[in-house]
C-alpha cells in the first residue's frame, strides 16, 4: 500500500470534524516549528496563541508567551508609533495605487479608441478588396494603369522636393 505523499489541496473550510482535527494538528505543529526557526535564526521574540476547532488554546512563545506579552503591554507607546507609521505608509501607497490606476484606465481608454478606429479601417479595407475582386479584366487593367500613374507622380514629387533620404530611411524601418 502506497501513500499519496504531499499534494496541494484547495484552501477551503473542512467540514468533516475528524479531518478538521487532523489538519489543525498538523498545521499547528508546522506553525510552531516555523516560529521556532524564526526565533533561532533571527533572535526575534514571538508569541502565538491558537484556538483549536474545539476551543482549546495552544500557545508557543520564545522566550515565553508571558514574557513577550508583558513586553508588548509595557511598550504600548512603541506599538502606537508603529500603528501611526503603518497608517501613513498605507495612505501614501493607496494614493500611489490610485494614481497608477487612473493612468492605466486612461491608457486603456486610448487603446480602446485605437482599436475601434482599426476596426473601422479594416472594414473599409475589406469592402475595398471585395470591390476590386468583382472587377472585370479590363477594369483591373485600367486600375493598374492608374496606380502606375500615381506611383510616377509620387516619385516625381520625391525628386522635386528632395525627399530621397526620408524614403530610404522609411524603407529600412519597415523591412
């Protein structure tokens, strides 16, 4: 008989009381082990109080729960300072996030407008292509001739206005 080993389970409320107690026991031990590691590695003072699903309290403290709680209660002024610092930091973060949100919202609006314009252009191009596909051979030859005439006029204008360098640059950019 083989076990399933470690596998990821979805985070949701466990309904079965037996499974609930087993999960609590395993996770509570893991929580206390991590707290102990934190204390050993960093010298931090930690107090954890956890109530089981049955209402029974479990605690871990380093050096002890009482010692950590006494320090917390006697240094209440420090705690208030930390609360004020946290509030001011959160306020500035919220303002930054609001600004970023507004910028992104504006950028999204601009992109949606571009998208609509492109849709309209695409539809127009598709209808032009359909019109060209319906042309007879003689009409296609006339269209080709007029396009060659337009091409000549564009080349003449480029020559007249000395735009050779710009045209060369654009050709390189689009290759």
